[in-house]
C-alpha cells in the first residue's frame, strides 16, 4: 500500500495519504516521476 507521494527523487515535499502514522513506522512511498517505490521511517 502506498502511504506517501513525492513528485520526484529530488523533491523536498511529500504528502502522507494515510491516517494515524506513528513514530518509527516504516512507510512505503511512490516517487511519481520515476515510477519507483521507496521506504522511509517517520521520526518522532
């Protein structure tokens, strides 16, 4: 499931598209221009 969106790999702004994101939770995101999925962790 995609949980955040970023326009491209050099983008500095993303949009979280799910609710109730918790600290240290892994998130799967979509880099829209590159058609690539990526992961990140939300820090506290």
